[in-house]
């Protein structure tokens, strides 16, 4: 499974727990690991530390960094080499699913999570709430909220990307 995990939220938590419970060994990729921008406001190291917090003592999960190459076919080749043969590849991204459908059986994260454990939250919404203030805390695992707050990452996000994030949701101006 590859996702950006920025930040790890409650929907991610449910998918990660379901994936690790069902897999003999799971490979979890940090997508766009080489990017730092409004959609990727945490470094690869920060993201890995958030994943480590929510994965706890699960020994059947390996976390890998997957850079963005801005070239879908080249990225596909890199991912297939990095991940090797798999029983299934999990992604919520239709572009990624399209790129890898010839190499792997594609599953969506929601397919792994029992209906009563699904959490309707996404990273865009969490980042939007982070840009607004503290509403994001209830959308992420407690350990992730503490990690972000203790390191001032929420303030850094608001300073560096808050206005840009809020502008993305603003309706276009009519003249």
C-alpha cells in the first residue's frame, strides 16, 4: 500500500490495522516522500515516525519511501522493482491503480476495512482543519496529534502552507 500519510489520520489507522491483520507481511510506502508542499507538509522522516507510532509493535510491516518522479510510467517501473511480487496492491488513488493494474491485483483500502470500522476522513480535510486551527486533532490518532503538537508541526504547517490550503477550497471570484 502506498499513500502520502500526511498526516496519518483515523481512516489511515483503520486501513493500516486491517492490512497488517490480513497480510503475512505488508509493505507500506510513503508516497511523494521527496516532496514538501501543501499536500505533503511533513518530511519523510516525520511521516515515518507517525506511521511507527500507529503501527506500534506490528512486526509484519515494512515502511518504504516512494519518491514522486512526475513520470507515471517511470514511477510504475520503480514501484514494481521496489515492492516486487505481491498478492495485492492497495491504493485509493485511481491514477496509481491504473498504472499498476497490469502488475498487481488492485484493492482499495475501504475493501480491507469492515464496514463498522470505516472512518470517513481524508488527508485533504485534515490539512484544511489544521490550516483553520485545532479541529484536526479529533481526525488523527491521539499519538499522532501529540507528535504533531509537541514538535510544532501544526504551527509550521499553518505558517508555510495554511493560506495556500485554505485558498484551494475558496470558490472562484466572480467579476
